[in-house]
C-alpha cells in the first residue's frame, strides 16, 4: 500500500491474469478483512509518503531488481508472498 499526500492511495496486488504485482487505485476495493500480515511494516518518508508492506519490499532498488528478474529479489518476493498467503 502506498499513499502520498498529493496523490491516490494505491495497492500493489498480484492480479488474476499475471503472476506479477501491479499498482491499483484503492477506490477499486473494499475491506473484507482487518488482518494485517505479520511481515508488514509501515514507513513514512520525508515527503509524507506512507507505505505498508514487507520491509524487504521497501528496500531501495528492490522493485527495480524484481522487475529485472534478478534472482535474489524474485526469491525475496516469493518468500514474503508465502508469509502473506499463509497468514490469510
């Protein structure tokens, strides 16, 4: 989840037709559970951007490496994804 002071709230989700995550506007969704996965953290940067995700996904350069198919980042994504899925 990413929220910026001057923009929409976006969720990063894996869709039905692709196994890779994409960003979606929060207005497309409603809450069905109040549970937060145990591996999630909250960060707020100097410009007021709030992010809620596994801490390893919030590391600088992580998403670039993931979408470049770097093995370490792909494995990190899958490990954190498993934790999220097992906790739901």
